[in-house]
């Protein structure tokens, strides 16, 4: 990462009933989190699964987004039991940023990014 706050790396995490490897997540104690990566315009595709860890309490909600060179290219609210795998074109992108924000009116959550990988030249 090139910058970040309130994000933890773990080897595996259950997200929506499946166990993912290479996971970045925000702990229940943090209402917001972010992590940035510098790609240096050398990559082509980002493949990652967005969702809540299955350790989240019932009713938990979170909003997750992805920025590419400052422009929002993905934004979605998740409930427990939801996940989405996205493949994003990052051709000629210098940096990406993931943002995670808990809905403070719901139980604490663990927003998670599972099995993330970036394909580069």
C-alpha cells in the first residue's frame, strides 16, 4: 500500500459464505477506513471481491467504493450476506483507493476486500 488507515491484512476471511484469501478488512472498531495502491500506469486489470465478513452481526451495513486516479469507478452499499466480485480496467491508472464506511445506525461490521489481485505488464 502507498497509504491507508484502519485496514488490516489477513490470510483468509469468510465473505458471504465463501472463504477468500489475501483479504484486507476494516475492524469493527473503525467506522471508516481506506487503503491506496500505486500502480504506476503499468497494470491492466483489478480483480477483487467486495463484501462484509461473515463475522459481522446480523443487520450490519457498509458502503464501499473504489477510486481510480481520483474518480469513483465503483460504489455500493452492502448488507450482511451480500458480496460482489468486480474486474475493473486499470489500464494507464496511476493509483487506486478503496474506501469503506460503516453505517453507524446498524451493528458494527467488517467490510472486506477478498482475493484482490492486479494484473500488470
